[in-house]
């Protein structure tokens, strides 16, 4: 399973602020998605940056979504025409945490 620590490390390398992303936030994302990939509904093994870090996306819970390995790896650094709606808003999660 994806760890918040690895996601933070990748975000730091890209110069992105890791904001309110932590293990609890990742667990909440997975809970809200029932452990399923946002794109195809299969079992989620990854946490995907909907708007990729290398394209200016933020490392914030509102830019993260659960994804299966196949969907996340095939998406790569593409920016989707019709991205999924955020499962958690950064502001609401930060105030609730």
C-alpha cells in the first residue's frame, strides 16, 4: 500500500508543498473510496496525483485520488480532460484533522 511518507518525499523532490497530506489523510481517501480505484473501480494500490506534480499540481488531499496500479501507471503524467472530483477538500480536512 502507498505510504504518505513516500508521497511526501516525491513531492519534496518536485518542490511541491506537502500541505495537509499525512497517513490519516491517505487513510481517509481510501475509506471514502471504499478502497477502490477512482478510475476503474478495481482495488486501489496507489494514490494518484490527479494533476501531476511535474505539471504544477499540488501535493494536497484535494489533488489525490485512490488508483489501481494499472490506471495510475498508464496515466503517468497526463492531465485528464475530465478529472475525478476531489474526495476530500484541503480546507475542510485541515480544519477537521
